[in-house]
C-alpha cells in the first residue's frame, strides 16, 4: 500500500516540477497523486486548505504555494502574510489533526546575511523585507503548532516553467549595434 501525496501550489516552478517527477521518482511507493493549484486551493481562502486535506486524506502534503513577488510584497504585506504565514498555520494545524506529514518551503530571505559565517538552522531569524517577514512568520507557525513537518529553506529556485534568474542568462546576447558608447 503506497502513499497518497497532495501537492498544493502545483502550477508554480517547484510545484509543477514536483508534480512531474513524483511518479517517476516514487514508483510503486506512490499510491495516489493529487496536484492542485490556486484555482482549486486558494491560500487567501484558508477553508479551502482544510477541505482539501479532508477530501484527499493524504499521507503527505507538499506546500509549494507561496506569495513569491519579493518587491510587490512591500506594497501588499497583508496578502503576503496571509499566503505565506497565516495559511501555512492553517495547513499545519489541519495536517497535525489528520496526522499528515507536511513538507514546506521557506527562503534565505528569513536572514539578513550579516552573521559573518554560514548559517545553521537554529540561527535567529532576521528578515529585512516584507516577503522575508511573511516567510519567517510561516516558519514560526510550524514551530508553534508542531506535528510532523519538514521545512526546506531554499535560495534561487529555477525551473523550465515560470520566472527565474536563469532564463535571461540563457537568452542569446543582443548584438551591440546602433548603440552610442
Ligand atoms: N523562486 C525562488 O527563487 C525562491 C527562492 C527561495 C525560496 N523560494 C520558495 O520556494 C517555494 C517555491 O517557489 P517557486 O519558485 O516555485 O514559486 P512560484 O513559481 O512563484 O510558485 C508559487 C505558486 O504559488 C501559487 N500561489 C500564489 N498565490 C497563491 C494563493 N493565494 N493560493 C494558492 N497558491 C498561490 C502561484 O500561483 P500563480 O502563479 O497562479 O499566482 C504559484 O503557482 C516558495 O515557498 C518560495 O517562497 C523560492
């Protein structure tokens, strides 16, 4: 009997990649794979998160949904906070209630980078912007609520789908004609 896996935020860079690779990677270990994007589970509507877990009854839920627009978050910190923090709390609560393993993703933006040595997991959080603040608060919900979770702090996610730093680097250079130097 394999696991039931639910992926939320399944249309983003990470969520889409995980959705594509789950079956080949897990093989017979995977019994059922459910991949839902924002259209099905909107993190600004936390009741949809609760319903999703109740409906699918997964063994493992991967949260690839996030508000990732770093600059825009300065103008709409409440939405960033709802998606990256409050709703992560709702997800963690429901996962704990149903004994579901929660896999969550955070960011190096929870640190300010001034420590002067490589960071370890337990270093104090010191976000310097609204996005980092919202992700740090999401982490804090996980710590406070407990349950069975793992959180990856990543930096520079890139994939074939979506916007990332790698894509412009791969474009052919624009010929330097008609320019005044
Ligand atoms: N990208 C990076 O360089 C980077 C670096 C460090 C950490 N991370 C973290 O890694 C994780 C994955 O990032 P990513 O690069 O895959 O991000 P992404 O491509 O922006 O994907 C995020 C997904 O979340 C969805 N989403 C946005 N608002 C939502 C809402 N209200 N309800 C449900 N889903 C919503 C987006 O849908 P729409 O596109 O339809 O809005 C998108 O499909 C995130 O936790 C992020 O914070 C990313």
